[in-house]
C-alpha cells in the first residue's frame, strides 16, 4: 500500500508543479511560493480543528519544526537552476540527490529513521537507475548542477524531519507546522527577492482558478508523505515518487502542453526497471 501511495504522491506532485508553474507565471516565483502556503495553511488548520487536535499544547525540539523552512530552500534551489540547465536535467539531478541522501539515511539510520542496509547484489539495479538519470542529463553548468543536486538532498531532509514530528505529534500537526514555518520563511524571501514580480494581488481570471490549487495539492502530498516516510526506505520512496512524477509529467506534457520528450521517457523506463530489479531482489531475500 505504501508503495502505491508513493506513486500517487509522484502523480500529485506533477499536477502541483503544473499549477504552481502557471501561478508563478501570473504572480512571480517568490510571490507564488507565499501564495501556495497561504492556500494550504487554512486548509490544514481546518483539518486540525475538525480533528480537535492541539498543535500548540506540546512543544517539541525546535529542530523538528524546520521541515517547512527546508522545503522553501528546495524551491530556491530549483529557481537558481531553472534556465541554466533543462527541466529534465533538474529532475534527474534532484533524483540523484534524493537517491544518494536516501541511501545514507537508510544505511546509517540518520535522523532517527529505521535502517535499511544496502546489499551488494542490488548494485545491478542501482546502475540501471543511474543510467536512467544519465540519459535525462543533456547539458552541464557547475552551479546549476550543484544546486539541483542539493535540492534533492533538501527534499529528503525536509520530509524526514516532517515525519519525525508527525511520529511525536500527528500527521496533521506536522503538516500544519510545515505550512506555518514555510510561510514565515517565504514572506521575507519574497520581500527581499521578489520586488520586480507582479506580486500577490495580480489575480488571474476565473477561468484560471486551477492555478491556485497547488497549495491544497501540496497539503495532501505532505500528509501522505508523513504517513509513508517511516514505512518504506528513503531510497525506495524517492524512486517511487520519481516514477509517478515522470510518467504523470509525460502525460501532462503530451495531453495538455502538446509536448513530448523521448529522452525523459527512456530515462523514466530505466529508473523504473532498476527499481523493479531491486524490489525483486528484496522480495527474494525476504523468502530466504
């Protein structure tokens, strides 16, 4: 079930990226980041209120509230890479960053996560996955490559911190704090870097209402992530998210945007193949 949820999250992330991209085109990148949090915060606050939870009653270590701030950092990394290298390259390097950091978290149980030791026989599947990532890379610029790779690391760190907070409180409370802290960071970033943008009040016509749904979809993704992170390895979670995101993205590109990338399709197939190989090896090891 948790593998399916990971795939579903990848699909939702693709839809969210489309909505947020159009939102950024209407309001500007930094203003859009603020608006995503403005939309998501009251929704998760309502859910917390309906469940009669008390997010401010029990204080946790301050480090457990940083997931939302690191999530904003991930957006900034993506913005720095955007335009310097292709979107497919950003996607591939982000996956590489997630894979490396996910393997480290799994191997050593960092950030309090369960250990999932890497076995030598899974190198074949890992090489196929790396081949898929390499296929998606089409150009190289040092700064953009580094920040895109760093963006993948921040994704793993952010979702792991959120999951730890969820384990000590609840899935809803952790998501609630993700949006509060994210908004507190996004606002000053917008004030500092978003001066030349259209701003928060440049609202689109009613026919474009869907561009404001990114915050709501993001809330669902974070809720599902908080439910899933501790249940499967960080490495597999990254890969399932990627597979769902890539193939949903290909459908969106083909059906909505009228574009299609054979390069991304081939890379996605190789990543999925490597993922299947490693899963089969895991199942085989469990039966021994």
